[in-house]
C-alpha cells in the first residue's frame, strides 16, 4: 500500500552557492545543506529541494509561488533587494511594476513573476478575494 509520510518538490540550479544567497539572503527563507543539495523551508511549513545540475535548464513555468497579503508591498521590497520582475508581452497586460492585476478584472490573483539566479521562474501573488 502506498502511504508516504511526507512529500516535497525539487528543482535544479546551476550554482548552489548563488541559489543559497538568493533564497536565504534575498527572499529571507532558511535552508539546510545536505549531501547533494539543500532543503529550503517555505512559509507555511513546506519544503523544496534544490540541487546542482551540470547541464541545468531553467524552468519554463512558474515553479514556486509566494502568497502575500499586499503584492505592491512585496514587489517594492523585492525590487529594493535587486529582484527584477519579468514582463510578458504575449499575455494579459501587466502594470509598470510588472504586476498582472487579475483581481480587478476577476481573472484570478494579482501576480508578478521573477527569476532566481539559475533562471527558474518564481512569482509573488495576492489571492483573489
């Protein structure tokens, strides 16, 4: 019978030290080095596993979303820490901060995308009411 006691997701990076600096130093998460990579603790109790991969290919999808109470505040704080937000020309319009304002037009959350140093896509989002 299948009875897992835990589950987590993993992703590759091209430079584990740079990834640690970003996830801990910029995003303020905690990590624990383990043989073969690092475990990153997420808000709410989850974890993800980051591991170095020689021929790393960045994700082409949003692999990690951070839910925030105030997206404008979160975007401003991350911008001050050097995070650059992505602009996507082929989707719904984003504002000058890079935020897609989905809540105001009932298309889901307000969301803004950014990349980690390995090029993996992350996002901050404020959920729809």
